[in-house]
């Protein structure tokens, strides 16, 4: 689904709010300083210097060495120079505006209020998602903070470019400068003699990488999958018996033979032949209302170049029903009881509330849907701040119109529509 940036959402909302009432909503500067901006189209032969007093001016684009996206200032009470279209603002931006900087004008609503309204809509709409069940450790890369660097000179960052994400919202990007450095999962407890199934999805655009099953107890490597250098998504996959006297292990993805390597990690799953119950990640808050059955699995692809590596198959197949175990007061409130031991990456399907967005982010929700929801929200906010009964009545009416549009668009996009699961028909005899 195409993404819409928060900046573009802001512009669309401004056009709905003030496009017919104010000549400037989203525009481009001609030139400026840290306290002034010139907009040639704003120059008039008449008007008042107070016409734009108190209006917030939001920086919507970084140009050159100018102020960063998201900086906010306000036009002073008499800060509009009519003949030249120059606006004086306070406080000063952190840098002078360069020619061609996109700016947005906010009348009566602070720019942060618009972002808050966007996030209220974003949080209220659950979207379908598939994520791998991490197993003994949860490593679906949705929270990249769960992974830590191994060795000096390693740079970790979230990767959201679509072609560089295996599943979900992001992958873990790793850049190394020294061999045998990279990223590791937290340690996890094991029982000696158990058979572990390990799957790591990764792509290596630069250099090469290895997948390491690390015996933390002994301080040694139990299994290494080396020489992974495919720039397309590849699965490192193997089974390994836990060594004697081993109590803790971890999975690492490291630069193999090339110091300057870069790779993206899509998931790391570790399953044990003696475990069928696994903890769900913290993003699953109310599993009974968010999870769907059955579980799915990722089909194994054909063999790739390196030993124990396979082309990552993009086909998900239904696997099995699982039993959900919920205890809301527990430290780990949501668990899945699998009907049998997992031997392939297991995917769970759930409804995920949209995350909070920042100015640099994008949303997968349709632009028109978000705009309608935000407008219904903001019209209500403005009505609550208005003392004029006629104005209140108009704002309430407009809020209702946008609410109707919002609900209609949700139905059209299939959002919030109940999912009907057809079961097997049974003949029931009645007397």
C-alpha cells in the first residue's frame, strides 16, 4: 500500500481547514533570515500589518543549511509587510531560511495539535499484520532496541525502505568496520540435549555475513553459517543440539571476512523441540481481540549459494491452530501454546493499532481517510473553544459531515468491518 508522509497529511489538512478562508496555507519562501521569510505571492497593495499576527509558521522542508523540519515560530502582532510579502517571526529559527523552503501556516491551531489529531486517528485504526513468532526469544525487529551491537565500530539503525524489509514495519540495519562484529539477540535459556531450529532472514548488499549460534555459558560458537553475501533476502536455517552443560545461548549476525560489511536482518526465530509454549511480544496487549487463527508458516525456499542458506520464500501457508493463554496481571500476559513443535518460522496474524508518528514518518493509511478523521476531530476541538453559539452549531455540523465521510471511507477500505469466519456446517436434528 502506498505511504503518505506526515508532511503531506499536514498540508492536506490545512487545505481542508483554511484553504478557502486564508490565501496562505502551504507555500514556498522566496528568501528569508532566521526571523523573516518572504513570500512573493503575499505582497498586496492593501491590507494591514496585523493581518497574520499570531499565525504559526511551520518549517515543512529542510533546504540547504536552513532550519530543520518541524521548527515552529509565530508571526508577530504587526509582522506583515504588505508591499513586499515579508513576515517577521518570533522566536528566531535556528538558521536562516533558504530560497525554496516549504512552509505551512497555522491559524488558531498549534502545529502540534494537528500531529496529535493525526496520531489519535492513527492509534484508533487497527491494521492487519503478520509477524514471526520469535520462539525462545522475540526477535521480529519491530523493536530494534532488542538487538545490541557486538564489537566496536558497529552502527545499528532501523531500516524502513520497503525493499529492505522482510516482514512488518522494519528490519535491523547493521554496518560494520571490523570482522566478527555485528549484532546479537539477548541471551535465552536452553536445556542441554534439546534440538533448536534457527532461522535468520537477512540480505547483504555489501561485504559478507555469518550467522552464529553462540554458547554463552562456555563462551564459544556452537554453529556458524558463513559466507552469506546475497544482496537479496536469504534465510540462514539449521537445526542444532544444545551442547552438554550449556544453559544460555544467543544468535549473532556478524561480518564474516569483510570488515566493511552491511546487512539487514529481517527476523531471528529460535524454536526448541521440547517447547510448544512461547511468549508473545509486548505489542500484543489484548491477544484475544487482536489475534487471528490459524497460525502460518514460511515455506522453505530453494538452496542458495552458502551452506545452510536458502532463497527466502515469500509464500505464507496456513499451519495450525494454537491455544491462547492470557493472564493480564502476569509479567508475560500473552502466550501461545502450539499444537506441535515448530520446525519453520511461524507467523501470527493480528490487528495492530497504528503507531505514533513524527514529522519525518509516513503512514500506510489512505490519505483521504486520515484527513476526514482528523477534520472530524479538529472541528470538535474548535467547537469546544468557541463562545459564539452560531459558530458552535456550524462547527458541530461540519464535524458530523466529516465523521460521516470518515465512516464511509472506513467501510470502503474494509477497515473496522467485522470478519466473518465460515465454519464447517453441521446437520442439527430438531424435534
